[in-house]
C-alpha cells in the first residue's frame, strides 16, 4: 500500500499483510526520530521522512539511565 503523509508531500510505500486495507484508513507508522528542527521532525521509516511535530505521537518516553552508585565518593 502507499501512504500519503500530508506534510511530507510524497507517497510512502509499506507492506501490511495483517488486514484488508481501505482508502482513508488510519495507519500507524513506527520509526526512530533522527532530527528535530523547531516544529519539524525527521523520522526514519526506512527512508528519512520530515513531518510536522503535531502529527507525531510519542510511543516510548525517554528515561535516562539510572546510576547504581552516586557520582561522589563516600566520606571517610
């Protein structure tokens, strides 16, 4: 199937064999964010696609790594 992303301007082809697809059906595309520039975000969907930030939804929140011990040494 070919997906048209309004803010991208070009069709993006994907294969979805799990369901029968109808015209106008919403499809969720998952990719990694590679670049943020103000309101524009570049997402890697196999090819880089730049879209408006308001069309994206965050799937996994960023959690910084936790430390096992504090940065400072214990007082002796």
